[in-house]
C-alpha cells in the first residue's frame, strides 16, 4: 500500500492537465525485498485523496491505476472507498463488484479531466466537451479552478450513464493471478492506466468458439507446420507455464474477439531502457523455406517505401543456426521471420535454433509468421526484445501470406502491434490465430498522420460518410487529442476510439485519401488510401 501510494510522485501536475500523457511520468520501479525502502526523493504530492481498502494484494492491485492517477494515499479500511479531505466518500465496491466500480470511477474522472482542462492552458475546441457540457450539471470553468478534492466530488456527482457513451476507448485490460510475482508489474500497469481484472487461469489465450471458427476454415488446408501431423494446442487450451513470470493483457478489438498478449516483466524493462535510434530503422527479413517466397516478395514491396523515414532492410534466405543467431544478436528494430518454428526452436537449414540457449537478443520487435511460434517469441522477449506477433496453433500458408503482407504495411505506417492485429482481423479470419508476446504497444515507426487510424467509408449517390477509428501509441497515449483533416471539421477528438461520421463530397474524400497512406474499409474490404482509384469512389 505504501509503495503504490508513492506512485503519484511521477505526476507532473495534479490539475486536470495530468490527463495529458506528457504530464504523467512513469512510476518508480518496485523490487521485492525483506523490508520497505522508499527513497526520500520519491514523495507524492498531497492531494487530499485517500483510497481505503482491505489489506490484500487483490485489492491493492485493482486500485493501483486509480491511486496513481489521483496521487491518492492507499490505506487499510474495512470496505473499499474513495474519500477526500472535504468529507466526500465514494463506494468502490458497488453491488459487490470492486473491479467494475474502480474501472468506472477511473474512466469517469479521467474523461471529465479531459473536458475540464479545456479551460486551462490548452483551450481547444473539443468534440467531447460540446457533446456533454449541458448534461454535467456543473460549471466547467469554475471546476477547473477548484482543488482536486472538489473536482472529484463534482465529477462523481454526475451519473455514470450520462458520460459513458462519450468515453475514449480504453482498449487494454490486464489480468492478474494473485501471486507475489505480480507486484513488480504494478508500476507498468499504472503507467498505462490499464484496467485490472483478477483471474484464476492466467494461461488461457483463446476461447473455444474463436478457435473452432479457425479450425473449420483451416480444415484440408496446407499449413506452415514443420510436422506432417498436427501438434498444435487444442482450442481454448492453456499455455504451459514456464519459469518466466508473465501477465496477460487483452486489447479490445473493433469487430472480433479481444487480442491477447502475454507479457513478461522483461518486456517492460527492455522498453524503458531502450533509447530511440538516430540511424535509419533497421529491419531484417528471414525466409527459411523456399516454398514461402511469395510472402517474402509481398513484404519486399512494403518495407522502406517512405522517403522521409528511410528503412535499412536486409533479406536472408535459408539461414543456418549460427547465422540466425547472429541476426538475433544484432541491435536492430524489427525481424520478420518466414518459415517453420515449434517448441524446440526455429527451423534452419542445418537444424533448429532454440532462443532459450542464446545469451542476448538485440532485436527490438519481431513477427514470427510460423506455426506455434509463441514459446520462441516469449524467449525472444525474455532475452532482450520488447514485443512481437506470434501464433499458438498451426496457420494455413495462404492466410499467413496475406497476414504477413498486411502486418508489414501496418507496422511500416506506425501502427503498434495490437492495432496492426486489430486491422488485419477485419480482412482475414486467419488473423484470429495471432497474438502478442510482450508489450502490445510496441512500434517500429512513427505514424505520418498523428495517431494511426483505420477509415471506414460508405457512399450514396457520390455523397460519403466517413468514420475513423484511432489508436493510442507509446507517443500518443491516453488523453492525447487529434483532429481529422476533413474540410468541414474543426473539432478535436480524444484518442482513441471512433470519430464521425463525417460527411464528404467525392472531391473532399479524394483529397483526404491523398494526404497519406492509411487503411480504408470499403464495402467490407481492406484497401489502402493511396491505391484507391477515383472510379472506385
């Protein structure tokens, strides 16, 4: 409780501006030891906010993101509640549901901070303010100048149902099994303002219904399995637990089941310690099966096509184990592997390479487009990587080729791993086969268009409706704003989530598509703005 109470020391402001990601620093790391030792320089601002909870690890874990955001003191109490020095209290376990109540309070306080901060140093015309201001029942300007306890009281006096429809997408949930090893994850969970859920089985990565749909699609199809007989885990099965501590994160998907991510603590450590490169982004593409050259040709036309952000791309064919080990040891941004993998390692021309036997990995991010690549992906993260895309089952070759090309293009345009998978799933059911090992926020390039987004459009007699779905990144986290560059729009929107619909003429949408290269859903098909001919509008 005392350690989590110290997380607020990382906040650069206790005003509503802390809803901007630039006003939220990263909480100090935690190391397990024999006794509490908090350095004197780590001192949280006194906000007059307390969170009272029963003294259990479950309760502490659930309230951690809220305590960090409010710089609240976490203290023992009989029942969960938030209280202020003004005497205001808020039940944090309504209807006996601690997790849901804490989630609702965090989202509501954060959202209303985003509204109220428009009276401060950034008076932007915000769409969400225009939508809810008349429904709030308090004066926004007056509230901005109040102290935090007074603001919290006003915020939580508003009915949750009044503001919930306007919340930005929160996307990430973290599922924790209550063991001591999760304690060191808490600063990273707080930093992402992730919603915390407690689970019993931390290893289940795919639902039976989800995997049955994929199995039906795969039946009688050629897969990338290195074995002649299927050896993949059954639908809904649990990942075997290794000695590597992990937590499960789940990313909300737009129109499919959630995207799963298994995250070792090392992923967060490597992310924090890795500094941006000044040189061109380095990508290594490895194809260790000559029958999969089609995917190699697809990604060859994608990587490095942006003049203002040059990529240094190297292609490798049929590497031996020692040669692949040399590639993995290089300090590069991204590796795209095409070939065969199983629990024993990467298949090479002279045998298999098991990453667990490698001392150090320099690859920042990766895409292992092979069957059953999860175990080796986790080992890559543990040995030095931040995150990557992997599989837990067999994948059919034709689907893998399409997914490989699409993922390459999305990552090239600045999409983080979770967002790239979200878009790919719209195009191909085989996208359900992929998950994330490590940090789902990992990117290899910066988006040209502000936050990365996917655009969906439909037309009626040359009049268009446009909707945009934006995604957060490490550089544009919760609380960021963006403005869609459409002629009739002058409003800013919170990232992430749906924006629109916007109305546009054929000329306006053509100009919009020419502003950059981004994914577009037209009539249910995934296209790219730079490749849509005028006669298809």
